[in-house]
C-alpha cells in the first residue's frame, strides 16, 4: 500500500472543479512533484493534503490512516509556504522551535534538536537573528528547518524556490535534493517550473485543468509522454500529423504527410492507439539530424547558445518551423533534415 | 529651488498649527488675569488653583471613566468587525462597513440630539452611560480603520503555518494572532480614548447632571477671571495627550516593519 | 485563504455585535428624530397629532433659509481653505521629507488638545484686547485695535480651518504616498515638465484623498455650534446654533428635529453633488 494515497479527490470553489477526480499514489521516501501551469489545481491539491481545504469528494490517506476529518494541526504533514510565513515576532531559533513547544521537551533536548536542524540547513549560529534581518534564501531555509524539525511523515512544499533569483534557485535545488536524501522523508513539491520538477524528483505528476495527465519518472515523461499536452509542457517538441496505416508485432507504419511513410518501433506509440487513428508524431529538437538528403528546408533563424545552437528551419507546406537543437550546425542556407524513426513518438491527436 | 520654497511653506504651516496651541502654556504661567501682551511675569498660581478645584477634578474623573469604557468597548467592537470583514469573504461587507462608518459623515450635533431623543422616548435618563454610547458611535469607525489596516497587513499564512505546526485554534490565536495584533489594539485603545476624552458636542447633550471635562471647561469659559486656570488645565491636557500619542505611535510600530515580514 | 469559503456564519456572527450596536445607536435614533419632527408642539410639550408645519417653518422662514445658506458658505469656505493649505504640506511630507514619521507626529500633536480650548485660543488671539491686537499695538504698528478679526464669519473660517487641518493633511498625505513613483518617472520620460507632471499625474491620482478630506471636513463643520458661538458673534451664527437653542433654551424639539434633518439632507445632497462633480472633472481632465 502506498504511503500517501489520494483517491477520486475533487474540489471546486463555486465554479468548474479546480481539482477533478484526482487519483495519486506516493511511495514512502519519494521525492514527488506536482507540475503544471498556474491554475491547474496543484496548490489546491497540496493544501488538501495539508488539511487547509476539505475535499468535496474523495479520500486522502497517509500511511494507512484516513485523513478526511483530521484538522491540519493534527496531521503528520508539515508545509513550507510559498511566502515562507516566518513569524515576524520571533527570532530564528523560536521560529524553528515553534512546533516543538507543545511537546514539552526538556530544555536541553529542545535546544539540541533545533541546533541540529540549524546545522542541517546550514544556518548555524543564526539562532538569535531577528526574522526581518534574513535574506530570501535564509528565510527559505528557516521555513524548511521549522517544518522538518517536527519530523513529519510528509513534507509539503508550495513553490518554495519561486522567489529566489536564478543562481540561488539552482543552488537550493541541489541542496533540497541532498536534504531529502539525507533525512529520508517523503517530499511533495508543487511547481510550475518543469526543469525544477525534472531535476529534483523521483516521479512527477503533470496536471492541467484539475486533472492528472501523467505520472512518471522525469525520464519517462520526457521520452514517453502519454499525450500532446504533456509532451508540449515538458521541454520543446516538434509535432507532425499522421495516420496509422498498420500496426505489426514490433513496428508500426504511419503515413506522415511531409515525412512520407515512416516505420517506427511499436513501443514508441502511446497506449491505446489503433490502426487508422489520427495521431501526432513527435520528436525532440535534439534528435532531428542534418543530412545530405531528406526533407528540404531553409534556416529561418539560428540562436547561438554556447555549447549548442537553437535553429528554426522552415519547411514548405508547414506553417511552424521545425525546432532543432544541435552543436556545430550551419547558421543559414538550405538544409536537409532527417528524422530517425527510433526517436519518433506517436501520441493521440485527440486533445 | 522648489524644495526650498516648499520647505519654507511647511515651516510656516507648522507655525500656523502650533501658535494657537502655544497660547495655552504661555498665558497659563502669566501673572495676570488678562490674556494679552505684555506679559506680566511668571507664576504658577493658576496651576495651584487647579489643585483645589474639586468640580474640575470630578469632571476629570468622569471623563477618564467614560474614556476608558468607550476605548475598551469601541476597540472590542472594532476588533470583531475588522476580523469578520478581512478574514471571511462576506457578502454585503462593503455596505456593512459603510453603515458603521456613517457617524463620520453625520454632524456630531445630529448624533447627540438623536440619541437624546432615543433616551427620552425609552425613558432612560441622561447619564455618563448615555455619553459612552454616543462616544462609541463616534469612535468605532476610528477603531475599525486602525484595526482593518492592521489585519490587512497580516500575512494569513502565519496562522496556517501555526496550525500546520501543530497548534489548535486557541493556541494559534494566543501565540501568533494576538502578539501581532497587539500594537494595533493598543493604538486603537489610545486613539478612541483620546477622541472620547476630548469630545464635547455629543457629551453636551447626553451627560445630564454629571459633567465631563470638556463640558466643565465650556461652563468656565463664561467667567473671565477663571480663564488662566482653564488655560493651565489645557496646558496639562496638551502635555499628557502629546505623551500618549507619542507612546501610541511607538507601540504601533513595534514588531511590524513595513512591508510586512513573512513574504 | 483558509476560512474564506466556509464558516460564513462565524464571519457574520463576528460582525453582528458591532452592527447591532451601531444600528441601535444610529438608525433607531435617526428614525426617532424623523418621527419627532412630525409631531405637533404646544407650549413646551408634545400634543396630539402629526404635522408638517415644522418643515414648513424651516423651509419657509427667510431667516432660516439665509442661515442655511450662510452655514453652507462658511463650511464651504472652511473646506476650501483647509484643503488648499493642507495640500502643499501633505505634498511636502509625501515627496520631500526625509523623516516622515516625525513630521506626521509633529503635524498631529496640536490636535490632541481639547477642541474647546483650541477654539478659545483663537478667541484670545483674534480678540479686541487679544494677542494680535496687543502685540501689534505694542510694536506700534497700529494705533487702534483691529475690529474685523473677531465675531464674524472670518473668525469662524480661520478657527475651523485650523481645527480641521489634520483631517485634511492625513487623507491627502495617504493618497499621495500611495502613488507609484515609477509613474512619475514614466511621465518625465515621456516629456512632461515637473509642473505638467504634477497636473497630469500627481493631482488626479491624489483626488480620492482630496475628495475624502473635503467630505470629512465639510459635513461635520456644518453641525458645529461651538466655534460660531465663541468666535462668530451675531454675524457668524450657523445653523447648529439655532438647533442647539431649540433643544435647550426654547424646548421646541420637533422644530429642532426638523431643522436637523433638513440640514443633514441638504449637506448630504451637496456632498454627493460635489463628489460626483469632482469625479467627472477628474475624468474629463484626462
């Protein structure tokens, strides 16, 4: 049985559902992310796990216990808020110790635990600092420490790195990952930044419009997206309309218009696709090759990004240029493009 | 340049505000019954005379009583209303607030008289209690303004964080909400106390036989020989009020740096 | 965020006591006043029956009408003078003062004295033997005391303008302070001189504060009888004096009630017209 189990949970605020019949299973010790654009319901879902919003229907269980009637202060979860919510009238030590007070620990024990946590988040010696004298990164760590010191079963993080500048964010991402491995607690993180979700998580749930589109490891999401929405959301991708002609044992043949007749591995087709279906062939920019013959086109724009270049090639009969990511590529002129079939993915065209 | 002219204007304006007020202490030490130049020498006999004025002291006591009760009740009512309006998305909140703020836009004389009529119709006597009611009308809008501003600057996540960290509703209120609201509450208490203490028009109609200090002063203004004593009283009130206001501002800014920390 | 959707009842319950008290102390009495104004009066007590005669008297007597007019004019003058004088002061504190807190405290301190005494202080200052006159005479700048200073509308306007200054400064300051400084920078960037920028950006954006201040001052000053009584003399009497007299010396409560309601209605109408006009003017100026 999974550690955090969400079944058929829905929530609406008087209009269309913000969270729509969501099913989710998170394993113990996982670093799990909820990824999606603003308004997709991920924060609401997180708050329902924390207990701040009651689900309209469905059930949430943590470690086997049903949580539906448990108020937030009795749940085995702790949250790092987007705004950090550091108590302005308490210093760093008292902020971190806040949730431990009701345990009535002996003074030494309390002190030792808080000091240990300060060391874990690398804020040693700052215990007496006032709340309003902390930098953004420090505030974030205090919020983390405050939540972790209570040793919750699940740590919930609501876009914790959004307010930090890019370099700090990247550093904090690495620290967060290391921290999770170190303490071994299940983390559930909410973010709209797909790079963040992919680099931190063991598994990611992509959400849109209150629904879960796909739950998979970062690699699987990238290489085997189950739908156009997911493929589009994660990284860049090129789409071609195609029709399935034949599905064999190991391969499938599709009529791909500009690309001609293409045979690709059957495993690259998303589940549920049948012969005759209208599908989308998708290929990532880094897999498109320049070749001596193939589909003809003209370079429309090229952006030099250091190690790689980002190139847009316009093709006759197609309004969107093809996106290519390559190193040492030409910058202008006519080219030919090859699309290795083993790198093509077949997705339902429905959505 | 533009700054210099504006700065001079500011100073002149400040002088315009202070000069009439400074009349009080200056002539309260003047050894003459006539409030005119030239000054006739320094004396403290007017202050001494105040010590023996039992009627004044009685009125002072009344004003303090009324002020205290008004401050407590107005702040309490302001607190509940402010919390209701900022924490819950209530329909008609705007209308309710407008209604509560109405006394600000009605001349005090009308407020006083209409309450007078209410008391007459219900058979209740004119008294200090009636004055308290009248003063609450005037003071609740002020309390509300101060407290709503304070609530709105309050990061609601803080209460959720406290709950998330294990504290139930009552403990959250005690450990987070109250300490952070305290400066606003104190400011509201001081503001409403001072407003009530200084209020004349409404008290004039409602106090019956018990006088508040402004009513006492009003009675004294007819007697020229008592004028310096009244000025002495005014000078004392001025000093005390200044002290209170400075204290209120100091407390109000404790524990809250602008912008609100936590974001 | 947490309690927004549910617990409406808690919210209304919290709001209820305040609404109830204010309703009791405000709505009921005003209603009563309306009722009283319709009662017949014989001698010094109510008699049977209802009548509109008091309203007839209020609206019919020329002396009352001129008193209404004078009160409105005086209050209007007070509002204008107070706001006009306060605006540059508020502007200074909002844009040029370094220690704003100290300035604001310094500006509000004079108002934490007894209102009566402040009015009385002006009486002393403006009087025949008062501070100004005795001072000027001592300096041999005049031979005879100036008589135009006291016991007329001028004295009332000066005294009230002083008394209500804080109610002008604070709202105007707040609305000036809220103006996003980058808007001003944008205006300069787009070619406006400092003066034009003031007219086109600062002034319109501060209008809510100015309008608020104007209403906050205009309405209560129409109901003040202390200042007219102390420094207004016979030429400076305002409507509130007559109302006060009806309730105390004369004892004609229905007439007093009618006067109160008419003056309140009049003031309300003027104030609403003013706000509407000011809003329209602000929109047109763009």
